[in-house]
C-alpha cells in the first residue's frame, strides 16, 4: 500500500518524465533529453572511514556525466555538481537530471580515490520509460496534425497511458516511487551518503481520481466547490460517498471513520474548511495496519494542503455564498535551510435553512391505542467559524526529520426551530389534538490539536522508523429552550406552555501514540509493524430545567439531568508482509495480523453510579492480493476482519431528555459486533483517456448493534413518548456492486461517473 506522499510524488515524477521525454517542438519547443527543463533529483548519503565508521569531513564529491562533444568527436566528462562534506560526513548532491547514468567521484586527503556508477533508474527502466513516452509523443503529434488515433492498423495498440507506464516499470508496489528523485546511496566507506524532496515543476494536471491497491485518492484542491465551503460539501462530489441533506456521511451504508493527514481526529467535516483540503483518500476495506474499530466502515483520510516550495509562498482568498454569507482565508509557507514552515487560516459565516416532515404510526396494543403523529419542522440557523493551522518540519540531517503541527478551531451557532405537531388517536377515545414546539438555542465550540512526529531513514532505501504523538482537546457549551404549547379543538391554547431548558457543556481529550517500522528485507518483500495506544476522556454536564410560573424562574430537575464522565482505552499491535512473486512479477500480496484489546469505565457523577466494560484481546487478520492480467487490466482481492464496540452513550442506562419528544437511553447489555469484509476490484484502461473500475463487496456482521424504538411514558410529563435505544440483532449481510468510469473528454474537461 502506498501513502498520500507516494501518490503525489507519482504524479510529479510522471509529469517530470513526460516533459523530459518531449522531442523538440513539443512542450513549448524546448524539450529533449537532458534539456534544461528536465526535472532534477538528488543523491545523498554519508562518507565514512572504512575502519572506524566515523564520518569524514572535507571529502570532495563530484557527479560526472559523459556527453558526446561534436567538436572533438568523442565522449567527454562534464561535472554537473559537487560539494565538500561537513564534519559528520553527510552529503547531498542536488539538481541532477533524473534520466541518465552518472559517475560519483570521491576524494579525501589520506584516503584512496573512490568512483562508482550511479543512476536514479535502472537501464531497463529508462528504456521502458523512453519508449513509452516517445510513443505518447508520436501520438500527440499525430493528433495535432489532424490524425485520428482511432484509425490505427488492425491489432495496433494506442500509446500507453501514464498509469500503465508506471505499472510497467514499478509494478503494483507504488512505494518504489519514493526513491526515484531522492536516492540514498547509503554509507560509502573510504579506505586508509536529508530526505528532502527537490522541487518538481508539474506540467500536467493531476487526475481527480487515482487508484491504489487499498485506496482511491480524489484530488479536490482545484475544485471550484472547494471555495468557501466545508469538508462535507467536498464529499458530495466524490463517487461512492453519500451525503444526505443533514450532512450525514455514509459509505456503503456505514458511517466512515475520519482521519486527518493519516491520523484520527476529533474534528468533524463541518469544522474543516474545503479550502484547506488537498485530497481525500477513501479506504473501503482497511487492512491490519489500521485501527480495527468501526466494523465494516470505511476510512476517510482528509489530506490538508502543505506547501514545500523553496522561499516564501502564500495566497489569500475571499468569497460570498448563495445566502450572502462571507468567507475569507489565506496561507503562507516558508522554506529556508532546514526549516519548512506553513501557516493558514480561514473564517466563514454560515446560514442554514431546512424543512422536515416526520410521520410516525403506532399500531397500538391492549394498553396503548393506535395513534398517528405528524411533525412539520422548519429550522433556521446562523453561525460563524474560524480555523487556523501551523506546522514546522525541521530537517535535522539527511536521515532525521522532526515535524510539529498545531490546529485550532472556534465556532458559534444559533438555531431556531418551529415544530408543528398533530396527534390522532383512533379509539378509546377517538381524539385529535395539535401542538407546537419552538426551540431556541445556541452552541459554541472550540478544538485544539497538536501532532509531533519523528522519522528516521536508515541507510538502506525504504528502511525507516516513524513515531507520532497526536493530541486533541474539544470543548462545547450552550443553552436551548423548548417551548411546548398544546391547542384545543377550537385552535386556542389549551393550557400554559411548558418551557424546558437544557443547559450543558462538555469536553473531550483524545491522545494517540504510534510507532511504525518498515524494513524491505528482500528485493521483492518488506515487513511493516507497529504499536499503538489510544486514550480518550469525556466529560459532560447536561442539566434539564422546567420553568415554574409560581416563582417565575427555572427549576432544576435532578431526575432528568445527567453529569457523567468516562475513559476509553485501546491498545494494539500489528505486523504486515508485502511482496511480489518475483521482481517485476505480476502477482502481489499483502498479509497482515492485528491484535487489539480495549476497556473503558464511566461514572454518573451526580449519583456516583459507575460502569466498567472490558473487551479481551481479539485478532484481526487481513489479506490483499493483486494480479496484473496485462498492460491494461488488473484484478484485486482483499479481506479483513474488524470490530465495532458499543460506545459509552449506547451503553449508559440513563435517560437523555435533550429532545423531549425523542428520549434516549442506553443498553448496558450490548455486545460488540464483528464484521468479515470481502472485496474484489477489476480495472481496465481502454486508452489514455478512458478507464473503468468495477468493485464488488460482501460483508457479514454478527451481533449487529441496531437502533431500536419503543413507546413508553415520559416520567416528567406523564405523556407517552418515543424512546430511542440500541439492541443486538443476530446478524446482517451487505453486498453491492460499484462501477466507476473516468473519461477525459478534452485537455480541460474530465468526467467521473459512478
């Protein structure tokens, strides 16, 4: 599997090679192999003493290229770049064209001269790339000359597309791309070699959708819909993801787990400005590398923008939405020496309008007669929202990077809702009555988060260790008033309105520590493993008060108020083997196993009632396999087992009176549900401009946690009311078929249909 960084680097490199491979007259008429507009890479490593292993200072390094000199009619050596090593022996040779073979020459006082051949790509890879891109260039010139690429001799295939080129050179292991333009030569021993990406000019736009063995990546940073909207609005554009009118997001009928930059978050999609989103990764069947929680739910990984261009870069933006509400934002990035810094901010005002009709029918029993309840709801809301983010990458040396990121969110929302209600009883007695409920409330929230990450690259390419600590804290507070008025048959108020007030606040703290290790122990195989600890604390105060007309003030009702807190802990370890049947082979695989245990304890602080739940260690295997049928089509299979543990709100047995018409109560007897997920994918690339992806999936879940409603008496008002709770169903089965087509109609117009 490959990360977002790999995906972006893939596009950069493809674009770079395309520019390099343009013959004269294309790409502005300045192409050609080795031309000044050819994209550059970097060789780095360390010069050490063969006997002691210590770094050698003041060693002279040169990268030499052999070129034909027409004046002398022979090959001559040209020095492209060079440097003297510092005291620790580190070196970094930059601005080297990525297509070509070179010589690395090293000399140091008191040591033997050293010379070796170096290149970013093997000879076979260079030949494949050159041949493929020359075919693309020939096809482009034919099209520019009025030729029709569809009118080729029988049996002749069109020029290969960029993804096909990439797979023909690197196969399905896209992680190999990480080493192309940034190659570690290791420790070079002389007898008595910053993992920093060079800038690449992108000359071809990124496709909206890119496919990997375990995910689909949607590049949305250039979408017009990203201006002035939220993450929820962006997801409405993405195939497979469903967003309803209330902003609820589902993938294949399940609520996905939200990540930001590959890490879990307490942010919601409404709290992430669309202007800050670079891309969205959709992982429909997560492997053992990811948290097993969530049952059969997918993972949505929101990748935020991060600029690493040298010097100073920035932008500002402003807009106004369809309801006249303004928004504005800006960002600034600085790269100077070993420091890469980014800061950004967004501010927006929102206005929401909604209309809802709810019809509920009760069949009745010997105690309660059949009734029909109709609700006609109109809601209007206003709010303002601010988002800020800052991050620093410190390139400590060639192989160690320290990253720190902060984000802050602040928002305030006010809402007014009118709910017109009608009740019909069909016997004992036959009766119709009307009512109305007006809700007025406001809510404020804030969120602060920080991430500290460290990455160490060993001398062997692809051998790395990363450690991350992610912390988040969210707080919210607000007051809502519910005014309930009943009306008689003549339309006049039957009695004084009942006024209920909910006054509450809450806070949550979320911390994750994770350690990941990757080691390619063979040319065709690598091991990934890691440890993870997650701790979350939650505290809330929810006071319910009733207005007393005798005293003219609100009176707290302890029996329907709730103050509680809980702590949730999850501990996990995983191991994954990824490989191919042989170097350049058609068959690839990814086998993983994850072990998790979890527990939580909670307390109703006003009554000192405590709840404890502990889930023993469970194993969660995963298996992915891919087979390259030919240069244009691929077949993939995957399987995973996951868990969905009941949360504190589903278990705690107190009644939540926040909505007097729909009371909520937990079920302490709930069990966790386990899901086995199977998925197969088939992709076919017709030509450069058209492709299709077909996905079939099957999920079987045991002890399904299911919403359940029943009718009972409200202990406060003594009226009948709907109670919402959860029960375990025996099992469920879900299956489906998805077909996604990508079509490039012109150089400026793409269509993705699903």
